[in-house]
C-alpha cells in the first residue's frame, strides 16, 4: 500500500503555544506503515504559501497547517484546485476555520482526525483577488484586524483589548451593495461575508453558513448603541445573531460593494488596503480538506464549555506574556551581571 505523504507547515509565532512538543509527538499518532511526513518551519510572511505550493507541485497528499487562521489561509490558497488536501492543526488565536469544521482544539485530537484522513471538497471565497476560507469583510472587523496585526502581540486577550479600544472611536460607513442588478444602501458597523460560520473563538458572525452549499452568507450589522453591545456579543456566542433587529442577512454567490473612500478590508482576519469598489464571490468545491468525520455524532457545545474555552485561552495568553516578561527580565539581569 502506498503511503500518504504529509508536509507539516509550522508557524512558530502564531498563537501562544510552543509547537515543538507537538512535532515530537507525531510518531505516536501517525503509523509509519501508512504515513510518511516532513516538517517545514516558516520564517517570514508568505512562506507558508510558498511551501504549500511546492508541496502541491511535488505531489504531497496533505499539507497540514500548524498555526492560526493566517497560516491556514496561506497554506490553503496554494492548494486550491490541486489534489493536495489541507489539514489543520489549530494553534492560533482564533482558529475559526478549524472550529467550523469541528477539528478538536487539542493537538492530540487534531492528529487523530488527520490519521483518519477523510477528505472532502469544500467551497472558498475571493475578495478583490484575495482568497478566503472562513470570513472576509469590511468595516469594524477589518479595522480591528489591522489593529491586531500591528499590535505585535498575539492571542485572544490582545484581540479583546483592541476591540474594546477601537469600539469607542470607530465611525460606521455607508455602503452601496449591488446584487443581481439591484442596488441597496446601508449604513453599517460592518459587512461580513461568511464561507464558514465564525470569526474564531466561537464568535458566530454567520451562524447558518455552510462550506458546501455554494453560497456566501452575508451579514450586515447596522450601528448600535453601547447598551446593545452585550446582547450582540451573547448572540454571536449562541449562534442567534441573525435574530437581532440590527442584523440584515442574505445569501448570494457574488456581490459588489461600493463605499465613499478607500480603506482596509480583511480576509480570514488578515488586513489589506482596498479601494472604493470591492468584489466578492464564491468558488464551489475548490479546496480539498481533511475533515472530522466524527463531528456530526457530537452534540452542540454547551455554553458552559464555550465560556470555559474563552477563559482558558485568556489565561493561556496571560501566562505566555508573563513568560516573555520573565525571559526579558532574566536577559537584562544576565547582561548587568556580565558587566
């Protein structure tokens, strides 16, 4: 029997977890009778895309992205319309795509999914020539994506800090949406297009989205006041955002958006500058993905577990920052003692 060839592409700076113990555990989960694998570490932006493209050209069966949604996006965009499948080992800040297809958040569980190697062809989207696999958008979420990217720190805690600070100063814009020849104007806090259902961390911006229906799920969030914000946050966590009176939703294969001035957009949380005209469309069944065949057998995650997950991530971020500060202080102390 021919062995399945896997290339693990590791982003060492994504999220807050050390990736080396995971790499060392690979032989425990992947039988050498069925699999052969190599490991490549990224060292600059775009490197994961380069490695994945080379792997597809060399005929690897699977490229496994070890990192967050940015790493997943880089790997996935090089695998579109190839025979090489994407696998996800979620070790980032949000892990939106992994959560949507119910890849376990613990590395051992994700490796067990990979070892079963069940592959399906799923949809992906494109915004102004940038492929996305989870969500894209403009407005407040793109604004925060830019702040997060420039913060120099990773993790959920950093994302929350940027959201709270940015929410006080952000001004909603007016957008013109063109769909099937019809034009509508909206003043919006944000416009999100979901191929998958969530941003990450179980915050569902498009709770009904599917990666196999050939449609984008568009969410328009109208301006709201500070008293309404807690309800919106809770509805995102409970997959009921589409019932809010401030939310407009529809499905489409493509749409055109016009705004009054250039600004930032995002694709899977990565910011990019764009002009006044933005085109978004869906590509059906364009990416082969290792999926969790056992996911449908699992019940919906209880709210208690969702809050525990958020708490665990914030606690992990705090500990990671403390470790970095201790390392910096130790380095400074060593330099002082050497003088």
